[in-house]
C-alpha cells in the first residue's frame, strides 16, 4: 500500500491538475448530453444492468431480444429514437414530457431483460463490472439516476486517461517539462474524447488502458526493462484486452517493444530482462485466456461473433481476403489502383472530420468551415512536430526503434478497426467505423502537440503550448455550444 | 505595463508582473473566446419552441387547391407563435395558407400566411399559445389556386393525417416557433429550463449551473497549470 502511495506521490502536481481539468470537462459533458445520446449508450447500460441485476454477462439472442421493460420504456419516454439520427429533433423539452418520464420512473418496472445487450453483448465484461458499482450504489431503481452515476465513473476514467497521457509525455520527452501539460491539456479539451468521457461506453476504459500501455512502453524505453516495467506493460495490456478487444491491435507493437527492450537489456542484466519478459507475457495473456475460457465454458458465448476469420455474408457479398486487405488500406490511405470500397474519402470524412467533431450518434457536427480551419491548424502543428524531429535527428536516430513501436501501435489499431469494418461491410453493408475508434492513440496525439511545442524551444515553446491549449479550449466550448443548440434550442 | 489576473500581491508590494508570452497568449486567447461567445449569445434569430419529432423524408404530403389537412395527436409546446414547415410550390408563388390548432376543448390558435411566399422553409404565424397543449390537432388549409407539397414522413407507422377528409398514413414535420426573434442571451432562461428536463433527478435542477461552473473550473485549472510550468526566460533564456 505504501508502495502505491509512493508511486502516486511521484506523479507531478501538474499531471493531477491536467486530470482534474479532464474530470471537470467530462462531468460537464455528462450533464450537457441528454441520456442515451452517446453512441450505443442504451446497449452499454443494458450490459451493466445485466451484470448488476443478474450477476451474469449478456448473451446474443436471435432475433435481437428486448431490453428490460424499465430501460425500454424509459428509452421510449425520452423519445430516444426520435432524437437519435435526426439532428433537427431536440431532446424532450416540455413539462408534459417530463411528467411522463416522472410517472414512468415511479412505476416499479422489471429491470430484467431478455439477456441481450444489443451491440454491446459480445464485449468483455471488465468495464461493465466496474460500472455495476455506481449502478448498485445509486439508491432507488431510476434508470436516469443510475445512468448519471455511471457517467460520473466514465468521466473519472477519462481523467485518469489524461493523467497517463501526461506521464507518457514525461517519459517520452523527459527534458521538456513545459511540453507535458500542453500535450495533456490538449487531450483533456479534445471534444470527441470529452464527449465520450461524459457517456457510458466501454471505449472509455479502452482509452485508459491504451494510454497506460503506451506509457508503460515509453517508461521501459526510458528506464529499461525491469521486472516491474515488464509487469506494468503486461498488466495494462491484459486488463485492456478484457476491456475491449480492439486492443488486440496493440499486440504487435507490444511484442516489438519487448523484443527490442530485451535485446537492449540482455547484455547488462539478463535475469531482470527475462523476468520482465515473462511477467509481461504472463500478465498480458493471462486475463484474456481466462476470459476466453470462462466465456466458452461458463457463459457459453462466443468472444468474437462470427469467429476470427471469414464471416458469413448476409447481403450476397462474399468474404475475400484480398478485398479485406484493400478495404483496410482504403479505410486509412489513398485508394491507388484498387477497386473502390467507399463512396467517400474515409481519411477526410470519417477520421479527420470525425476527430475534429461529429457527436451524438454521429448525427451532428460543426459548420463546414471549422474542418477547413482545423485542417490548416493540424498541418501547421504536424509541420512543427516534423521539424522538431528533423532538428533532433541525432536523438531520433537513437530512438528509431521506439518510434517504430508507436508506428506499429498506430498500424495495428488501424488493422483491428479495418477488420471489424470489413466484417460489418460484408455482413450487413453497414458503416462500422467512427473516429472515436482512433482515440486509443491519444498519447500519440498528445506527442505530436508536445513535439510542436518543443520546436519553439524554452523561449517560444510555452507560448506555442498555451496557444494550442487555448485553441483546444475554444474547440471544446464550440463543441458544447453546438451540442446545447442540437438538443435544447 | 501591469498585467491583471496574476499574483494579487504584486500590486500591493509595488512589484510589476512580467507580461510573459504565455500570459499574453492566455489573456488574448481567453478574451477572444469571450468575445466570440458574446457575439454568438447576441445573435437574434427566430427560435424553436419544439418540434413534432417527425423526420423530413421529402415533400411527401401534397395539399391541392381548397384542400384541408388535419394532423391529430400533436404536442403543442407553450410559447408557440408560428408553425414552421418545409414546402414546395413547383416554382410558383406559394398560395395563401391558413393554420388552425385545436384541443379537445376547442380552438386554441389560428393564423394565416399571405400568398406569394417562396418555396423552402415557411412560417405560418398563429396567435401565441402560452401553455403546452397535448393532444392538439393542427389543420392546414390551402386557400389558393396552386398545389403545395409539405415535408414529412409517408408512410409513418402509427400516425394518420386527414387529407381532404381521407386518412393518410403519414405525418407532417412541424416546428413550433417562439414569437419574434430572440438572442441566445434572451433564450437562456428557456434553455436552462429545457436543460432541467429528461435528466436524472439527482442533477436536473442544477445541471445547467453545474456544467457552467465545471467549465469555468476547467479553464482556471488549465490556465494555472500552464502558468505554473512556464519556464522563466530570465533564468534560462533561449534554446
């Protein structure tokens, strides 16, 4: 216990302050966004309800089973599906509608559903087990009270994510302390991240664990592969994998990092390096193996619906490995000679515009000029970051391996998203991808900002950092303004 | 130059605060945000009292010359003073339209839009309805000689309108507008009220104030963090 306290005491005060900023911002978003207007929040709530009320995980029921009467009727009273996807339809705005909600909340409807949690059903249970705590602790049976308590936990998870982003920057750029808060604060005010932190969605825990894994890797590159650092990498990856399977995309990067770290440590302390590797491997694989076994033998459900390989096509399309590769490529990169997979440019429409901001159930966004301004600013920030890398090419050449690990984390995540996207495309022609799936890379987003800040040196760097933070604040406040306009005006 | 917002002891001890680049950026940036927010808050436009949550699936409901369309089951929000609809006239000037709103107890409000309007979004002014009316019936009459098509959803399961006396599965999209043009600033009390609806009882009565306070706290903490970690150029100048 004293070890944990010592570790916490070593966290710089600025890191806690950045986390507090993220907590305040996430809580503000949790109050601004109406209930169930965060993507799939109804499904995630249903999963938590299943865990808290029945002590079991959901099971896929075909055709899709109903949620609990308590949740289903509240969704109807909130006119949820009249608002979702219809950007001109506001949230309930009359006292008459409020009375319907109040009347419904007083009825003691069953909190037990069919056992299906819609799109969340196949997810691993960790996030939902955590959310079952505020669910159970909230007195009474009111859906909206429990949802708000759960949103508070999500905001707290978001705050811890920013703390880890700060710690990542501290390990990455140890001699540039004034760049750390700038990078972390830009993340704290990133509107898509804050919007997600204000809602109930297992992506929140994924972001935390992804930031944790990248921090642990940076720490090991900076301080060496000790058993503790190996355990940190493995533990965070292991916990992350039972938060959301998207983190499978980080496995190649973690493997590469461990290989390089082991090679570096082998000459000096072979025993410590071996123990570090063993702990990393054991702690990363342990939880997921246990989860898969329980999933199969106890809960009798599949971890990945449809399996890992080919997937049955329900729309007359056939699964093709070549087309899958082309799909993944085109999802993130220019099409080149390939057969078109998208009628739009995903790099601009999905990823860039989505990260700048597309909120709700992807049903409202900024005016068009905001994306153009963001592109110009983004290019300037990236140019500064690249210039800094070029300026420090000697240092960079010594850390190319570490850079390759981060690049592989980016690539691995893109492949994980692309595989899911293609499966969705083949099975139901649906558009799966959303910009929030890239938020596990928040550390790298912050690193670009920190590098741009560092380019200014001690004299101008802090001013560049302050400029970027002020821009992020303006961006976040603008996003809140369009959200208020969307739901309440 | 003496900068505000820093250490309050500075002025009393006669010490002047250095106007560092970070302080300048923070002051200028936050001032720019405040000016932009004020400009937005002062924008005056017609504002919505509510909608009937019907999707706009195209100009699906046509109303011929002399025909009347009635849409029952509407929740008419308080402070309604106009009905806003999307309408198509095939390039012709729009015909004279009459709107009437009735509740089970009788006529609640009515109004007329003069002929000559252009296709697109049209507002039919009606006498102001102070309080919300549930179960209202909204009727539109085409008093002109040309046909007009309104945006809505056809078919719309569970909803029927009466078009020229015959039932039609569908629903007009209606936006209920508040009187006149209002700035966001004038609308703030209404927004605060709407903010308090359809939320958890634990937070709904203070959610608007809490969101504002939390954002102010975030801004103060962010500024403090940046100022605290600002390197001192005099101690360690340049790169």
